């Protein structure tokens, strides 16, 4: 049987060729603490190391989890080729694998060395600011585990959940703080990692800074390189307070410039498109009650949505949502006074 490499696929169409791919990851789009599935995705790699994202209807979720195993190689037939998702793409390949109930998956046994065991498209820490606010691609990062917090319990709009904060660093010493939600917060043992006098470097790879995939010492060249670099330093893993994520947010807010109310008003008059963030305390002298104090937003991107005649909602990101995929956000317009 002949197999087509991903690089030789044509444009969007129903494909009659056969693919031989390793399943790397299965995930769904959902908010922390939420068990409902909005979109269902898979990530595959071929023998050359090229990645392709699989998109399937939510009705296939149970079947995929029951019949497919992450890490195994499959011969895939009767699939469609489509454009990648407009939001949260997991790789740069310009086609997506459209999976349907008629798609067949035949397990294939091959020597382990014939296929990559894992694959990422890592972004350097120095380039992360360029990705900020860009939801077209999920961002992959890799680094040594530098610090870790204990697990904290939170109540979200979707119910109770747990979270944990880790800090990873690259070979230059640059660090990134990442929050792990739900099942990801149970992967790392905070006590064992922070109380050891000396441990081998723990390399963490994240598939998307939304953390839809997490690998511990993954079998990829960049992870091997970092492990060898940090092996010479014998650095321990530091313990963070359980509420470090909140403290980190406060630190970030502290970096925002402080201005008096008079200075902020002057800035707004001279720059109508002002997007910088500032902070300022003051005394509340009035609350505007004639304007709406809440709005309906999308759970995935938090933007305001509009309700349609068929009782569905439309997100600015071009998503059609039902009521369960929305939530209520609150806002207040206040009149403040300070010493200026």
C-alpha cells in the first residue's frame, strides 16, 4: 500500500489517498472547570516530522477517545482536507484533516525509530510578546522547570476546579510563568520536586500556552539540548506560594504606569486610540446606573456576543454559539476623585 506524505497533499477536498500518521494529542476546546466539549481536535505527525491538525465533530469525541490511542500509528482513509481553524491552530500546516464517522483508522505496527515520537513548533521566549493577543496559533514553548506552586482550589463560572503555577526558563535565563488548570495540575509532584536536594533537570514542553498539551522530558531535540545545558548547573526547583498566580498578576499590574486622574484625562484628550494600561486609585463618588452593568460574552474569547433570532449567539471571532457557550460578564461605570 502506498502512503502520501503531508507535504504532497493538495488543496481542500475529499481525499482518496491513504495517510500513515502517529497520533500525538487529543483535546477539546473548553474553559477551566467546564466538562462540556465545544470543539474536538487531534494532532498528527508523519514520518518526516510534519504536523497536521485534525478536526472532528463533537459527536465523535467518545469514539476517538475509546478507539484511538495517543502515540500509536494509524493508516487513515476516507477523510477530507479543509482549511485550518481560524482560531487556535495547533500547527502551521495550511491544511486540516477533516475526520468524520466514515473515516477509517487502521493500526499500523512499525519500528519506533521510523516515526517521530513527538513534535512541536517551539517559539523562543524572546518572541512571545509578538504572539500576545494572537489567537490564530497556539504557541508551543519549552524550558526547564524553575519553580512550582502547590495546588489551589478555585470556583469558576463553570464550577470548582484546581490550578497550579509553574515557571520555566530557557537557556538564556529568560523565564515564563504558566498556569496549569484541571487535570494538568496533577501531573507534577510539588513536594517531591521542591524538597529534593538535587534532581535532574525537568524539561517541560507546552503545546500551546493555553496548555492543551504538556510533555515532561519529551523526546524531542530541543528538550535534549536543554537537559544537557542545565545538567551542568545542578539547580534545584524552587517552591512558589499557592497563590503565586494572583501575586504574579499583581506584579504585572504593578508594571503598569501610575497616573493621576488629571494626567489620564489629558492623555485621553490628546490620544483617542490610547491602548496602554495604567493604574490609579481614587474615591468612588458616583455609580452610573443608566448604562447596562453586564453583557453576554463568549466563553472562549471573552468578547461580547450578539443574540440572533433563533436564540443562538454570534461571536466577533465568527463563531456561532449556543447559550451554554456564553457567560455573563459584569462592568461598572464609576466617577472617581483623587487628590489631583
